[in-house]
């Protein structure tokens, strides 16, 4: 997209789109935001949370990063943007749902099986957050799909290490939702904690519930103790 086209789009938004939302945004300013959902999604440009969920302004508190990863709650208290957003969403916004949304053809998951530029040192470190999901097999479309899904479950389990999340889940105030979005089908597959499967939203009983016990795959392998 040329720079000038970007400017045109900004002007078009202000002139054409914003008037339709003016009252809604002004209410959201005067009364403040009250989103019910923390959505942790991959940064991939093909994942469009507002399209998937039909959400409008003020409904989703969004955190996006490479891979839709959740950093460990390890007491390091650094410049951890995703961890800070989780704390804010739970402790200040009192969200009732946390969604972790991975997707098909995820570059972060693919990178776990390949090379990353040696100059991308932050990225290399960041990808460690998905490494436990990697399968000891040759990289192929099926392995990638399973790894993408396993990575989502891994992040849900890591979320439960955040004391404010665990408290909310155990007290029934927060539900956790693991999603895998298949871009080419336009369908989210929802993690079903009872079966350990990801079920297409068209066939699923719910959009996901927590808490999540250790995840056991069909072959009996425990992903995380
Ligand atoms: Zn991705």
C-alpha cells in the first residue's frame, strides 16, 4: 500500500466510517471501556479478530504478538508487554473471558522447525515460548497443524500460572478459550478440554471453558505436567 493511499484511508475513515460510530465512541469515552474479553492472538495479518467474533468497538481487549504466546509468570518482572496486558485486563478491566487464538499457516510455528535470522535475537528468544509444542517429526503440514494447536494449549496452561488468572478461573469468574483459526476455511476450531481435541465451531458445544488440567494427547503423551 503506497504511503499516500494510507493517508487517503485515514481521511476516508474520519469522513465516512467514523460518523456511523460517533455516538458509540463518545459513550465509550464518557463511560470508559468495559470489554469482557481479553483476546491474545497472533500478529498474522490474516487473523482478523473483529471479523471472527463480530465484535465492535469496546468489546475486545486485544493483545497480539508473534505466535499468540503467553510468557511465563516467572517473577522476572521485565518489559513484558503481553504479561502486563494480562494483568491489566484481569485486575483492572475484570474481563470474564480470555481467548488464546492461534491459526493455520502460522509463521511463528513454522519457524520452530527452521531457521530464524541470527540478527533476530529477540525473536529467537520469543519463539522459545512455543518450543514445547514441537513434535519430534519431520516438518509437514499435519505436524504444523498439530503444533499450532499444541502451542495454543501450552499458552492456556501458562495463563493458569498467573495468580490473578488462576484465582478468576477457580472462582468461576473467568473462562479460558483455546482457538485455532483455519484461515482457508474461515472456521475457528475450539479446544475441548474433555477430549483434548480441537472441534470445529460448527460442531462444538461451547466456545471453550476452563480450568485446564494437564493436556494428554491421544497417544497418551502429556504435553505439560
Ligand atoms: Zn501466526
